[in-house]
């Protein structure tokens, strides 16, 4: 297993670097993903305000996506 | 040792391959389109009315830099259960300003922003940094973020002799004066992944470390016999540190008749003993080219902080004492509806008018309604209330 680990790491890296060249969803296949009905930040001001409403009345906060990953589909 | 050497080599190779993969990205990323929004909002529930408005703008300078700013003002008129039972109803204004910029270099977007929030008895200054990278053929977006915030807490005191308003930041705990400041550090990691032509998923992780004066100077805990109406009060006493971790997962799927459905879940835990689960589902449905509606349901439940109690048996019963209903065992569920009308003039230029409504119902499992002081705590009903939130928004794309 110890000897396999470096090989697995190299294989993973090759696969990942390969993904950069050959994405399995091509840019011209992302029309549905780019549609505004798929957007998570269509109304950022409303999302920020509702996050604030919840944060001051609940004991939890964070990881709501307000400062999260975004989307690489545009 | 041989294993370690091999591992180091393989890590170096992996790093080179990864960098090779990243550098192979031929075309650059893009910054968000120029946009301005104005929002009127009103919250009404639990004796609290908060009305106000917000405005924000984002403007690109060339293709690689954009500037953004926002302003928010709230007028708070509060007669909440805490305020009515411990102090006098009040009105106050909170203002918040933020400004920032983003710089795009290749596939990487660097962001810096500052935020200042002020109300008569609470000041907060924050600075945020973020790095966003599109990778693997733009299938994956990784965002790293860090926010540092510093707060200054004061207590509004009315001088009964002169009827003038004063503010104090001298607080005593265990007989010693404590600094009225708090320090916050937030660390964020987000990964958005395109999974199929119609499915996208996001994982967000956020850790927050807080240190300093973390309680309200106004709120009190109560102690005494649960079957007696003779109840005494003392100030809350909180730990001076709090570390929290939250992980959120959400996934959005495109429905073939041009609509989308989103499912989200968040788990939260902190060193005060609070654990919470949040689940939500959203459906977005357009009508024709110009109208769009959104419908959401959200459920939230949490376990109380370890030092929370609705009623303590006697004074100084614990090292730390809280009767803040946000720290109690509670749940809430909400319904959200939104309707948008868009007028598109060119690919970029549009005007949009939107209306949103949220109904939120809060249920507390160990926080009793003590508005009727003639009832002994054991006979007081558990507290619950509903809130209505209305929002009207105007947006301009340019």
C-alpha cells in the first residue's frame, strides 16, 4: 500500500491535469447551467439581507454560500 | 525513510502536474457584469419592526478590475420580549457601508473589501480578502476567503436626573473591569463543481474564531424557584472565546421545461455546545421570457448552548450564564416567495423589479414567555412567534 500511494498520487494528478484539457462538460454544453434560473446569486442584496435576518435570530452562522464558491459556467 | 523520500518526490510531481494543468488553461476568466440594486426591506415579528433600505453597485474598469460598494440603513423599533422584560422599548438606527475591488489575472480573481457598521451602542469594522480560481476547464471554482472584524460594544444609559442619553463601555465581570471589544476571524473555503450538463453542486466550509466581549450588556438571566413568582435577575456572563465550524452543501438541477430545483443542507457546531441542522429546498420557475418566480421552504433546528438556562436555581449558579433565546433549544421554519419582472434592452442592459415575501415561524423548546410576571416560571408557556419579511427591489444592469 505504501508503494502504491505515490503511484496513486501521480495518477490522480495526471487525471486532474487531464481534466483541465478535456472537461467532461464542454463549454458549448453549458447553456442550461448558464441560464439565470440556475444562478445562485441572482439577487445578492436580498440574500445578504435574509442572511442578516437569520444570523441575528439563530445561534448559527456561516457556510451559507454568501462568500462561497461561485460558478465557473459563465 | 525510503517511503518518506518517495512521498516527497511524488508530492513534488503531483504539484508539477497540478500546476501544469492549471497553467494549461488557455482563456481567461471574467468578472461579474456591471450592476446596481436598491432594496427596501421590512421585518415585523416578535415585537420588533425593522425597516430600511440597501443599495449596492458594481462597476468594471477595463476587463480586469471592478469596484463595488454598498450602503444599508435599518431603523429598529424594538419591543421584543427581552426588551420589554428587562428594559424600555427603544428606537435606533444602524448604518453599514462597504467598499471593495476585485482584480482578475488569468483564471484568478483577487478581492479586497472593507465594511463598517455603526449603531449607537455597537461599532464594527471588517476587512475581507478572497481568492477565486476557475480550474479544470472551468468545471471547478475554488474560493478562499478570510475576514477580520473588530467590534466595540457600549451600553445605552439614560441619566434619570437629567433625562439625557449617555453611553458606557465599562463592564464588570467577577469584580474586574473587562475590555468592551471583540475580535473575529472568519476562514472560508468554497468549491463549486459542474457535475453534468444540468447539475451543479457547491460545498462551503466556514470557521469562525471570536474572542472578547461576546454578550449583550443589556440581557439578564433569571433565578429562583420555578413554582414561585418571586424571581430575581442578574447579568449574563459569557465565555470570552467562541470557535465555530459550519459546512454547507447545496446542489441545483436544471429541469427540462426551463426551471430549476435546489436542495441545501448545513451543519453547524461550536465550542459553546450549539449544534444545528438547516435544510432548504428552492424551486425557480419562469413565466415567458420576462417573468420569474421562486419558492422556498427552509427548516432550522438547534441544540442549546451548554451554559444556557431559562431559569437558574440560584445566583451565580454557574461560571457562565445565558438566557438569550438565540442560544436556547429552538427551531424555525420559513416559506419564501419571490416574483421578478425583467425588461431587457441589450445583452447587458436590463431593468428589473422584484418583490419578495418571507414568513418565518419560531418555536422555542426551553425559553418561556415571561411577559406575564404573575405566572410562576413553571406555569409560563413556551415562547413562539411568527415574523413577516417584505422586500421590494429595483435592479439595473449596464
